[in-house]
């Protein structure tokens, strides 16, 4: 359906968006979701609830069966980080990060310069010539993040990008993501899909729980405290309470679908 804008302050929005898959008895949706400019939103839900469908709709990779999708017009406005790093195996980190700029017609010199800055921002300024098989999983994901940020998008979509990483690396990458988000002017809106409730509450200012059967948002919960998080925030009782509230909402949707 047509991409229409609901309001000037939104980075993206779904209005009554519905997706019918041939292999699925019930459609995903209808979905109503507005992501404000500069906010961080986490999506949680059971497997198959439609979390990735929401991201694909917001990215323009999926066309809704019904309803509308709003995204800000213009190439490079949306960045996408997948669960796997999806890097070109034959190219070095610099070429991988510069790819979106090259595809947009940016000159090779300017593309290399901006890609070098993006890699330095994610802590890989000394690995510009490394190929993907020379990088750890965490490093490869940093390259993927740099590639998504190199166009300075208004909207950054992340589909469980840290799921395959160990807990220490995941924590470090979340801190890096907060730092990169806070350093941008204006700050991009971020929509982050995860199965990890603690990760969702820590990362986002707002956590949306999707119904296990329909994919509709059934809970929209504020995650308390400032972003980026202070060093001791995981020990704050407010964080633990928020985790339990989200976990209970998620369990309720799964019980209802069982």
C-alpha cells in the first residue's frame, strides 16, 4: 500500500498494516506502531510472532497486504543490521562499509573517507583492510553496524544482531550502540528485535510486546531511566522490575496462544 506520513515527528509508522503469508493460516496484524524520531524501541515476542515482519515493513522490504507504511523518503534514510553480519567475503572491511555509499553514487574517495570514519567509530579503525574471515563474530557485527550507520540514517533497524554472540560481547556491543546513538545529531530512531527481555529493557526506552498468534502489539511499556544507561543500572531495582513486567506480558501472550 501507499507510504503515507501520519505526522512530522515520526521516523516511521505502521497504520493497520496487515501481511498474509500463504503458509500461515492467520495474517500478521493489523499492526499500529509509531516510532518517534530519535527514540529506541525494542520488539519482543514469541518465535513466529512477526517481529522480523515489522522490521521488513519498516524497511520497505515487505509490502503490506493492507494498511499503510510510512518511512521518510530518500535513499540512505534507513539502515538495517541483520542477525548475521552479511558481509561480502571477498572484500575488506572498508569496502564492505563503503558499499551503501558507492551504490548511492558517492565518489570513491568520499566513500572511503566516510567508511574509514564509520569503522573508527565502532572501534575498528585499525582493521580497515581485514576480510570477514579475519574477524571475530563481534568484529564482523561491528562492521555490519558501521555499514548501516555510514549513510547517517534517520531509522536504524536491527534484527537480533547480537543473538549468536557471547554475553560479554553482547553487552559491549549494546554499550557501543548507545554511545553511537547518543553521539549523533540528530539521533537516529532505532527499532531492535530481540528474544532477550533483559536486553530489550536495557537497550530501549520503550519495549513493545507482540501477540504470539497475531503479531499485534499487546503491550507498550516504558523502560525507566536515562539513555544511555549509567554503569550501575543493571543493579537498579527499577530495571529488574521492568524486566519482570515485560516478561510477564510476554508469557501471557504465549500462554494464550498455547
